[in-house]
């Protein structure tokens, strides 16, 4: 009797999984084939749907949104906040999203920033908020490199300095294990590199950047100190 109940339960789980697979396929098909005039309606429809599916299916939805953004770049104002909410609130009540899921969202926002100048300011702002509390150092490093490349060209480059410098001063005491310390040092090194790019491209910010880079001399991490030494010249 117990085995029979287990089998019934497994069948139910399989059916639910199949239903979600079909629903994901349906919604991504709509995203990939929908007209520009239907973007707002589609985004409202999938808002509640994505909270009920696994990371695997959410990544499929994110990829479809990326295609939609490429097709209708003027609709970035609708899709960017949706992606930011997915990045901020994660995937379920059990966790805040796995690495692959968050990577898919970050890469999508980066693609929009690089391909659509009108979306750059909003996209960079969302990514800055993300790295303030990011548990994946490789993603934080990826964002910092993007900030160093794109943010100095924005109308208000000084607004990004705080987010970047926070990664220098906060990452240094974040972890205790050697592996985590090594990973965090890469984040700090990326932040120093990004700051140096601001100093090189934004003359009005150069004095402030020099002050921050001098403070980096006090960093006990060899990689960070070395980067400061070669960037200050």
C-alpha cells in the first residue's frame, strides 16, 4: 500500500512537471512571436507565472525576454524592471535563485545595456544594486568590468563610484575561508580596475579617484595592491 501511494505521488509530480513544461513552452512562444503592442500585456501575464516554476524553466523565460528585447528595443522600460525584480527576489520561497539562473538574468541585462544606449542608465543602476548584495563573486566581477567600460560614458558617472568602491572595502572582511578570500580578492581587484578606468576617462573625477586608489595601497591583498601600483601610472 505504501509503495502504491508513493507511485501515485510520483505520477502526480510528473504530471505537474509536464504541465509546467507545456506552460513554459507556451509563454516563451508568445514572447518570441508577440507583437510590440502586446509586450506590456505579456509581461503582466508572466509575472505571476514565473514565481511558480523552477530555475530551469525561468532561464528559458529569461532567454525569451532577451530575444524580445532585441526585437523591440523601445520596450526596454517595461522589460528591464521585470528582469531586475527576478534578479532581486530570486526564484522561490526556499532560496533566492541559483547561480545559473542569476547568470542568465545578468547576461541578459548586460546584453540590453550594450545593445541599447537608451537602456544603459537603467540597466547599470539595476546591476549596481545587484552587486551590493551578491553572493556570486564571478557575477560581481563581471558587472564591475562592465561598469568600468560603460559607466564613465554615462551622463552622471560619479553616481557609480560608491557602488564600485564598496566592493573594495566590504569584500575584504566578507569571508574567512581561504577559497572565499581568494574569490573576494578578484572582486576587489576588478573594482580597483574599474575605478582606474573612471580616472582615465573622467577628468572631473580624477582627483577623487586618485584619493580612493591611494587608499587601496593599504589593502593587504597582493593582487589589489599590485593593480593599484600599475594603474596609478
